[in-house]
C-alpha cells in the first residue's frame, strides 16, 4: 500500500515539476490538465486515507476512538465528493461554475463539521476517562481542561 502511495506521489511530483505537456496546449487546456492532475492526486490520497481509517476502525473496535470513526469516513467522503464536483465542471461545461463552487464549498463545510463532531466526542470520552481515573485532579490540567470546566461540561 505504501509503495503505491509513494509511486503516486513521485508521479505527481514529476507531472508538476515538468509541465511540458501543459505548455504544448492552450492556456485553458494546460490549467485544466494541471487541475485534473492535482484532483487525481487528491482522490488517491483520499482512497489511501479511507483504507487507513478502515484499518484503524478494525484495530480500535470498542474503544472511544473506534466508536465514531464512521464520522471520519463521512468527512473523507465529503472531501472526495468536493473534488469530484470540480471534475463535473471540467468535463461538463454546461454546469454553472458558481453552482459547482458553491457545492464544493458546502461539501468542504460538511466535512469540517463532521470532523468537529468526531473530535468533540473523542475529547468528551477522554475527559470522562480522565475523571474516572484515580488521581484525575492531577491530570485534568494536563488534558487541557481545568477541573472547574469539567464540572460545568457535565451539566451541558
């Protein structure tokens, strides 16, 4: 798996380092070719990330991290869909560029919200663990939350 990622990264570096093909085309075609190459790299990275998250989900099954890894999967899928929305604009010029840009922005926003929900849940689970652990008063400042804040977060 890592060999494939390395080969894709090398190919992307070569394409971006030697854009001779882009100079042989018109300026708009060259920009489109570069954008397709960057988007293809983004999709390859998204596939690698999806595989890593699925592997992590199997390893972390039953833990506080593993319970909500579906949220990370949804966030990566949203980011991948935003890349694909950009390809719709490139390969189907009948779509309005403003609508496609708005769709991409919404998908990116959705992925950030889902990741925020995931990290909030993990932080909450870690704080419950820290409070349940003997000597939690000593660990609370190290966890980034003062003991007074942990009491108020239990109520909400």
